[in-house]
C-alpha cells in the first residue's frame, strides 16, 4: 500500500483540488414536474397514439411517478413508460383509479434514477381523445432542474415515440426529486492502481442539512473485477448500512440503491466505502481542499481513507487522495410554517365537523396538526400526524365551544416550525328529531319514506340521511344535502335490520348536530312458503313437472331453496337439492314413471332463511308401455306454407308418463341418424326450427317411458313451399277487453288467431296512455302472457301482434282494461290436466287446476269449447273444488278450456287456455287444419290443402270445403281419401277460407275443423294446352327473345307433381317466381312480364319431381 502512495507524489501534476457550492432555489422543493400551470389548448380524436415528451435533467434525480393530462372524452386503460433516447424501455407503470379528466398520476413501483444532461422520453398511450397544444414546444418548457424539449408520438401504441408534429405538446410528464452527491464531473485521470491486493477504500463526508441516503456509488476503472459492497459508517466505526452492487458495467460510475431508509444528521461526519479487488482509480492530494456539492461536503485533511481488509471500517489515510467513493442523498430541508388558515382566526358559527385547511408548504411529505380547548394546548389536546394534504377533517367537537389549533410541515423526518395559533368557535346546538321509521318497526314497503323534523323550526336547513346495517355505523351510506325533511329510500336489502340518523347542517353546510339513532327492519322478511302444486299425492302426467308455492304475506327480494326426494316425506333431509331460485315455481326434470316424490321449499332473504314449508307429495303416472307413435301431420309429402310447421302425432293408446323424441332431416334421400332433433317433448306435437323454402323434409318420432324407447315411427315427408309471401296473421285479443275490471295488480293477457297456430311468436304492448308501437314483452310462444307490477285503480291499453321468420303482422285492435283500487282475494288459476293437446281416453274427463296463492273461500268458473277462441263456450259456475268432471264429450273432437276464480265479489283473470283431444274409438275424428293457415300467401293459384287427425280413429275419407267467404257460405266441396288435396284455378290476389271433416266406415261425419285461411298471389298467366299427355319433359325457348317487357314460355310435364318455374339473374339470385304448385301432366304456356326488371341476361328454371331444366333469355328495354 505504501508503494501506491509513493506513486501519488509522482502524479501531483494531476491534482484536482477544487470546491464549489450549488444551492439553487429549487433545492428547497421535494418534487418537480415539467409542466406546472399549463393546460391543453385543444384535443384530437383522429386516431390512437403513443404520445410523449422528450426531456432532460440538469441534476442527478429520481423519477417517482408518470402523469398525463386526460381529456373528458378519453377512455380505456393507460400505461406510462420512460425510455432512453435510443428507445430502450427503462420503466413502466399502469394507471388505476383514474378520474374522468385532468392530470392523472401513477407512482413507479421503484424510482428511476436519471443522469444530468441525458435525454429521456416519457410516454402514455391515448385511445379516443388526446390533448394537444400546437407550437407548445417552440421554446423549451422548464421547471426547476427539469426541461421538456419537444412533444413526440408514434402511430402505434406501446411503441417508442420519436415523431414530431408542429412543435406540439401532448402533456405527458414526470414527477422527480433532485439528488445530491459529493462529486459531479470529477473522474480518475491517472492510470488505474493495481497489484495492491483487496482493499476497503472510503471517503469522509458531512451534510449541511438532514438528508436521506439513496445510493452508494463508486467509479470503476478498467481492469477491476469481482463483487463489490458499499458500506456507510459512523465515525466510531459502527456500520450504518450495507448494499451489494448488481448489474455493473465495465467501467464508470456504479450505483447501488439502499433498500432501508437511512438518515443523516446535519453537521455529523460519516464514512462511505466500497471494496476494491484488482484495480482502483485514485487522484492524490485531491482532497487537500474540501469538495462541496449541494448539501454534501468532503472535508479537507486526513480524507481519502482505506483499510487493507475489505469490509472493515477504513480509518488509515495518506496524502488526502480521492478514491472516488461517493454518497447520493435527498436533502431534507426544514419546511416553512404554514399560513392562510381556514376557518380564519376568531371565526364563529363554525361546523362541529370542520375541515381545517392552510396554504400548502413546499417540500413537505406530511403535516402534524394540534387541536385543543386552550391557547396553551393543554386542555383536551388532540394531535394528528401523517396528514398528507393541506386540509384535515375534524369530528366530535362540541357546540358553542372555542377551539385552538396549529399546524406544522414535516419533510420526511425533519419537522418545521408551528404555524401561528388560530381560534374558532363552533355553532350553537339545534335539535333534529326522527319521526319514522323507528323503534325497530318492520316495514311493508320496499320504498319506505323517512321523515324527521327540527323542533325549533327555522329555514334553510340541510340534511344528510345516514343509514347502515351496523349499529355503530362502521360503514354507512349517506344521502346528502336534502332540503326537505322527508325522503323515499330505495334499494334496501330485504329483511335486514337497519340503523339511521340525520345530520343537521346550515345552508352554508356547517354541521350543527345529529339526531338520535333509530332502527327498522326492511321489507322482505324470509316468510315460510306454502306448497300449492302438486300436493296431496296428486298424480301428474309428465316427467318434467313445475312445482309451485306461494307466501302467506308480503315480502320482496327473496330467493328460494327447494328439496325434492323420491319417496314419502320421511325421505326429505332438509338439505336443498336446488338453490338460487328467483321465482315461486321451479321445473324438475328426469322424473321416473310410477314413482312417489316429496318436496318442500324455504325462502331466503339477505338477513336469513325461513323454515321449510310443510312437506307435500305427488306421484307420476305409471308409464304406459312404450308405443310406436303414428305421425299424423305433415305426412304424405304435402306442401306446407310456413317455415316453422308443427309436427303432430298420436299413439292409439294412453300417453300417460311418456315423452317423445323427434328427428327431422332435409332431403327425402337423406338417411336418418336416429339422433333426436327435439327430445323430452311432453305433448303430441312440436314446432320445428325455421326450415328452408322449397326444400323437402322427412321426420320420425318415438316414445320414451324414462327407461325404454319405442321404435321410430314410419317416416313422414313434406315439402316447404318455395315462396311464402305475406306477414303472419293479426291476432284477436280475448281477455281482458272492452274496459274489463281486473281485480289485481297482475293479470294474464290472452288472444287467439282463429285457426291452428304453427310456429308463431307474439309481441305484446301495454301501458297507460297512448301506445307507441314498441313491444313491452316479446318472443311469447303461447296465446297468453302474464303481466305484473300494474298500478291499482288505473286504465291500461294493450294490443298484440304475431311474428315469424317471414315477418311481423300488424298490431291487433287496441283493447283496454282497468285495475281495481284494492287487492282482491281472487287469483288466476293455473291449469294442471289435461293440457297441451293430450288425448284423453274417456268422454267424461276430469279437468284439474290449482292456485299459486291462498284459496280459502274461493269458487271457480269453468268454460270449454271446441273453438280456440272460446266461441260458444259451455260455462259451469260455483265450482268449490279445483277439479271438475265433464260429461258426454264428442269422441275425436279437440276441446279448449279456461278457469277463473271468484271471491264472492269479483272474478280473477282467466287462466291460460288448455286443450285436449277426446279419444275417437270408432267415431269420426275431427281433423285439424295443417297448411295453409293463418292467412299465409301461397304463391300459387293451385295450393295444396293438408290436415291431420289429432288422435287415432276410424277414418274412411275426408270432405274439404273452401270458399271466398269467411262464414263458409257458398263453399266448394271435395271428398278425398288422403289428408291433402290440390286445388286448381283459384282467383289471383284473393283470400280463401277452408275446413275439413272426416267420415268413418259407417258413413258418420265428424264436426268440421276450425276454419283456416290463405291468400293467393298475382296471376301468372299459366295456360294448359289441349292435347295428349307428353311422354317426356320439355322446356321451350321463350318467344320473343330478346323481349320487352313480356314473353311467352312453354313447357311440358310428363307426370303429375309439384313444380316451380323461377327466374334468376346472372349472379344466380332468384328475382321472380313465375309459377309454383301441384300440376297435372300436360303441356303449358305462361306469359311472363318483366316490367320490374332491368335490361340484361336472365335464366328461367323449371324444377320438380326430380327435374331441373334451364334456359337463357335476354331482356332489352
């Protein structure tokens, strides 16, 4: 080591002994930003960008946060980045808890050190709207040691921004704190010293003010290797801190950041040291004069110290060399005393919960505030520390009392001087008293009105309503600045105990006092439910069953838990099998035939659970032996004039306990997969999903008893018409109509279509006042819908329309009803059996129903009819049970039925309509219209009428009648053996009505089906030519060709069948259907008029019965 100091004497020419002091004004401030009071001049919305600011620092500093100015229209997530000037990403942070606009700040997880005189870029992505001030950087923007040089951008977010535009500023910024170190520009200029072994090299230093240590650093010379540890020592040799260097470069200043907080006292001497392994830099005599920078000084004399053992306190010195060991600190200046208090000194009438504030002091990290009842700060002294803003809210002060307060700033560990002492006097006391609800009352309204009053009276009062589920108000909700002494509160949790109070304030917002605390229980107690169906060990005829229950009291916001087990009530375990049920009914599936089930239910509110309802039982009908169903419609390849036909079948035996599966495939040659398209069907029909116009389909059906499947039925086939024209039929409202009085705040709206509904859905609009045309309820599959939440004593208007894939019908006639002013006992029943078109094997069936509410004292009115519109219904009144046996029904007929309840004063709304078919036996079965129905436009003057029988029976033939008159007067009658017939030579653009009856082998006739309807399209001018039946198919060339606008097309059909003649453009798009329907074999010509088409080349195509022929024609206008 001595040898090295001999070398120091040789290099005395290189001594750099100098001293300077840099105490700029900005050193008294803890943190700086580039922008201070600037705001954007405008904004841009043209694209999303990465926007930034290029900046430099004149001082060693730490960046602690990134910030950006957010415009009101800006949305989305934001990420801040700091880049080197070459585009290396140095730091990144994600913004959270952003405000709607203004400056947004995100603190870095670890501060980033920036070097003086080095260029950096800070950026944040912009998504929808960004700030911009063009020419904002014509001159640099400086604040303290930070300087913003230019605004930069990149059109790709998250990429380094380097482009500029018109010296624009995009208001992206940093927050940084200046750092002090002993050495600034000094570096070793002599050759490195080597061969001295491992050493601990150090520097003695002092600070003129308190400071926090951030880094230990040393200058690494070329040739130095190995690990390095920085140490901070007291002059007595005790180690204050230690840190390992990581990520070192080959040479130059190396930094190691201290993880622990270490503070330095002003005027105290410390030692910083770093070990040397192979080589080190040194300047002899460099510390013979003191070196000062900022608050740090390396004193002269006996400085530049070492120890020949690394990691041991260095105390040996020789020739005052500089070993380039250094410390980096944040100066901690003493804050100034705060001024400009609020409330101002000697102010009176101050809130008992005042917010004390003062002018912010530069360079503070927190404030300490004291409050007392005397100027000496001894009486009831309250001290508040670590206040991070220049205001503080005080609570718990007394009315009409004088208080004294003072505040001082704290810069980390350095406390400033107290401010002057300030005095204020609080406002005098005034009572506020709660009126309702109180005393733990149970509420029966989910929107309760809270009331209170001020006994002393007065005007201009403001009120804060405070409520909580915690009696100590540990957490609470405040409804603030009310000007009336009442308030209707919504959104309370059901069945909870709440506590509330009122805070009384002056018009200026000064808190005067609080009311006493009161309590109540919100509406929605968990009430014990009552099971309503199925109960009493009743037999149900479906393996998917709806369970119903009701509450014997008012409540809201409840959910339900259900337990159902196979067996008697003793099988129940009080463990729910289904939870989270929001309605007072639940569908259970997968039941087994011929089994008993028991069930009960309980309600659940936010505050607790009810007890279980009394257990009840039901049994499923013993499944009949699985039977192969018989497809009844559509069969035999009829044309259906709807995209959603109803597929129907029957069994010829009882269907109790059975469900059904249906498979449908497109194409007559397509093989069945035996995988159901629809499964678990509880009725004897199913409506298909929308099918393709002009396509052939086949389908099959099988039954299932819960264990065994039957075989599949014989395949049934049909064709969907290629052109299906007009909108669905306009429904007819049936209840409530003509201003009927509804004795409930809920009712069922019902309607009918006058014929079989196949695949229609419905929209309903209802409300008080004029209707707007916007549906209130949509996508309704049934001919009724339940509506709730009506207001008592009001008049309502309503109407209905039908929808299908073909379009939307017009609205029905608007009907009206009124709600009674008080709630009646009578409720609308729910039909149980028979429903959904099931076949009953007796002409004296027992109809059953139930109420999902208390039924004591009620009687019932039952009506039934063979018309779906209930025309000519038979009515039975005064029924005291929830069942009734009908007598002498017609075999083979379809019946419709409804029930309503009666409480001795008023009737309920009718139930939904149920339907069933009476087993025909050997009697003639009443057919049901299949297609076309509901006024559909057939697109042909030769439509095919088809129908089906809903149950097995003796059918020898059918009589079909059709007419242009809706009352079926002057009909054309046709007798056929099949369940379809092709009409011919109907009038164009006309409405037709039709019905059908069956004849059995005895010649007995059934009643007619309900009347169906359809309309025809425009005339096509198809003319059959006289002569022999052609032996082969032919499609002739149109004449004339080219043509304008009419031409004649001739074609020959070798056999009867369903045919289409259609026109296509050169893109393959169908532009017109000339003809479509069932046609006899023969030769035809048709007059085609292209008045609505543009000039060009077209193709006409003849298809049907496995045929497809195409010809080209030219239209020239």
